[in-house]
C-alpha cells in the first residue's frame, strides 16, 4: 500500500509540475488571446450595429417588457438601464450611442492592453447587459463570448506586448498554466457536446445533419443546394458520425503531440463547414479562435530573450 501510495503521489506531482511548467509554445498566448477577443467583440458589435435599435431597444421587434420576464432579475438589462436614464431626462438615442461608444473604447483598450483588466471587466459587463436584453436572440457565440471575456478578466492578458507592460514594467508571467486551463475547458466542452450527440440516434444516421442544413433562416449564401446528399446519401451519415467522434475523442486527439496538428485542423475544418453551410459566421470564427488560442504554436521570436516567472 505504501508503494502504491508513493506511486500515486509521484504521479500527481508529475501532473502538477507539467501543468505549471513553462513551454515556449505558450509565450505569445496572453497577447494573442487578448487581441483576438478584443477584435472579435468589436467586429461582432459592428455587424449588428445597423439593427441595434430593432434588437435591444424599446423600438425593437420584441417589446422590452417581454424580455424583462425572461431575464435574470439580479442582473440589469439594457432596457432597464435605458428606461432609468430616460426617466431622468436623457433620450434613448443618447443612451444607445453612449453604450456603443463605450463598448468600442473597451474593445480598443483590450486590444492595446491599456488598463486591461479594468476594461475587460467593463466589456464583460456591457456584454452581459445586452445578453440579458435579448435572450431569444442569443445562441452559442454569446455564451462563448461571455466565457472568453471572463478569461480576459481573470487571466493577466495585459502582461505582454501591452501598454500596461510598458508602463508598469512587471516581470513576465508564465502563461502555460493559464493556457492549460483554457485547454481543459475546451476538452470538457467538446467531450460533453459529443457525448450528448452520441446518446441519440439522429447523429449516427445523419438525420441531424440533414435537419441542420434545412433549418429556416440558415440557408447558405455560398451553397446553392444539397442535391449531392440525394445522390450520395452516405455523406450526411459520414459527417454526423465524424462530428460525434471528433468531439468525443477531442480530449485525447488534441493532447497527443504527434496528431495534434491534424486534430486541430479537423476541428477548424468542422467549424469552417458550419460557417459555410449555416451562415453561423461568428460562432464558427470564435470557436476557431479559441482553438488556436489554446493549441496553436505561439512561440517566442528567436531575437527576443525573455524570462517568465
């Protein structure tokens, strides 16, 4: 028993050391993650800017009173904030414009790494306000956007190639354990997603693929039709089974160094396929970004000498 206990203890110590050990492939993780998420948030808001009033204000397609019933009561919504400022004499247009301006300022501050954690908190709060204001419009991208901004808050993403780093001259922090947390999170996400698909028959017989490609409002702008599935009925079957296996085996395949590049490429190809086939541009783009942030080589330049702590 003592020998077994010692072996277990040594194994746990080895895992702990591996988790915290610095890897050169992780050097650029903080700036890459920070800049990627900052640009993504800015572009995402820019894409819905023309329809902002229709989606989130009292002049929208769905009355804000209906949204207020579905939202979490402890978190204020954009409608609640807009109504408050309207009651004190500030017009809704001014509130909308101020929200948009502050949102873009926070994105810019996150990109350049100025007061990084403070502006990341503000950006997360602004996102949650919108999230609370439009529950029926929300889908996967909004959940993963919340997660990404939360990581920008808790991770020291302003530690490298940022205004903060130039001002405060702090020693470089080891990015590897923080990147490992993101890796673990993605492994859990993909495994549970694949496991959920595996319990039903629809993914194994290709029915889910056929239904997904024919959902109202998701007709591809790039693909004219899916007659190829009629001529080759094994294709939806192949895509469905491949998706289940790719997601369920993700924690294994992505962590085997030799096959990691191929598994990463296959995962990116899957999300690119979702973008092309269903017009889910932002969801696919964010998932590709998160995979690159977690597993792509982010090495230090040969001309830069650095010490991490």
